[in-house]
């Protein structure tokens, strides 16, 4: 267990930092901060403007009075491949020795350009003599870019994780998972939606879809002929300082419905793919998080599209928040955006 370690979520719309403590009675929040990033800082999950990210991290660490230098951060998007594969049964040590060579056939990148990680899901799969393994491959240059901004901001990236796993980690710490339940987690951020399926208490499937809150804003902008800022403001429920007659809220709402509908169809397709390729039972429940989960329209449309009960995930459900230290209202408000950071902050308590 690391002595101290903060969670650092470098999202495309904002950076989040978190510092947690474990007491006899459970987890407690020590620090949480969020700093917005200018548009185009991160595009397609790659860093376009490292300086802006370094600046945001520095500001957060300073304003939160965080002294810890070690952090856990995560990456996502096209440069990260996660696959469930079936391999002949072997020990963890044997697997770690052979995986770099084994992995080659499963990933679309040159094996020398990626870092490979494996996790045994099921030591004895249904197939005789085989076992199920989760293979994770992430492009080295992506990892390099993200750890470099952390280091320029004065932090040391002790752990590099994947957004989808961090969401799963946050969920597991906050919700009891009955062993026979299959649960889907959907984190709808600004540019990416991470989908995770947990079955038999392990991560059985993940997929990133490149649709998120930005698509809602861009469609409002396009269809109503507004600036990006005006469109974003309207999406968040403001009036964008526009003449009350010039934009009808109903117009905004119908664009939101349209995008929610196509995103929900994509999510449904991913879940159907999972179900078609896995023997585990049907998905019992879907938990939604990420800033875009604040759109109540998305939640209701998604629920009807996937025909699974949809609930909002609270990443602070099991984390004590002292009202003398924190503005509880503010924490409630940003909670949907904190899932990845919470999952990263919890890494400190693992061995
Ligand atoms: N009240 C709200 N209503 C609708 N959308 C919201 C609301 N609050 C935040 N959002 C949207 O949530 C998104 C930010 O969410 P989040 O912080 O989870 O994303 P991110 O981690 O920065 O991005 P990503 O992980 O996709 O790179 C933005 O698109 C923002 O417009
Ligand atoms: Mg995010």
C-alpha cells in the first residue's frame, strides 16, 4: 500500500484531483478539486496543449494544499486496447513472461509501441485447459505524454490506469455487487463514453465510444446557429444571454433528445455485442456517471433504448465528506464528474 497517492483524472474538459484517506470506519475525502481546460486542449484523447494541462494541475495541487507528489492517472481512447482472450492455463508468472509475445496477434499496433498488461479473469474457463485473460495494451507515446505533464507539474505518476477500469474501481468501492449480478457502468464525459460490464465481480468487457457531451453542444451550435459557448450554456440550462424569444428551450431539448438517442443506440450496440460474445446472464442494471449523465433526458432515453433499469452512480456514496471542510452542495454537483478520479484515488489502498 502506497503511503500517499492522489488520483489525477486528466479529462478533455477538466482536470480533477482527489486525495482520500482510509480510516477504521471507511474512506474519507481529504481534498477534491476540478479545473476546466480550454477547448482543444485534448483532442481524440491525445494532448494538444500540454502547457494548459500542466497549468491546471499545478493550480489544483496548490489551491488544494496537496503535499503528496505521487499520483495515479489514467488514459483512454483509440490508443488503448482492452480485450478478453482465451489462453492455455498457466501460472501468473508464466503469463507475464509470455504475454508480450502472445499479445501481438490481438492488437492492431506494433508490439514495440505498446505497454501490455494482463489480468487473469477466470483461472478455469468453460473451455477445457483454457483460461480467460483480460489483455490491456496502451500506446507508449500516449502514456509518455500523460506522465510527462504530471511530471512537469511536479508529480510522479506511480500508477497508470485506464479510465474504464477506474470507473469500475470507483463503483466497486461504493456499491455492494451481488455475485450473481451483471452490471453495466457507463461514464459519459465530454469527448468519450466508457462502457464497462462487471460480471461475476470481475470486469468482463469494456469499450470506449467517441461520443460525449461535446456532441450535444456541437449539435445545438450547428442546428441553432450559435457560438460554441452559447450552445454549451444552453445545454447546461442557462439562457446564453440570448434574447428570450430568439431560442426556444424546446428546440434545445429536441436536439438533446436527438443526440441522446444516437448515443443510446451506440451504447445498446456495445451491450448487445457483450451479450452475444459472453455466456454470463443478462445485464441487471446500468449505472450512469460522467458530467453528461446530468442530462436527465439522456438517462430516460437510454433506459428505454437498453430496456435495463438505469440509475445514477454516486462515486462518493461510501466516502465520508465532512461538511465543516467541504461545501457539500458543490461536491454533490460535481460528483458525476468525479468517478474516474475516485477510482484512481482508491488505488492507494490496494496492494
Ligand atoms: N449540468 C450539466 N448538464 C449537461 N451536461 C453537463 C452538465 N455539467 C457538465 N456537463 C457536461 O459534462 C461534460 C464533462 O464531463 P466529464 O468531466 O465527465 O468529462 P471529461 O472527463 O472532462 O471528458 P472525457 O473523459 O470525455 O475526456 C462536458 O461535456 C459538460 O458539458
Ligand atoms: Mg473523463
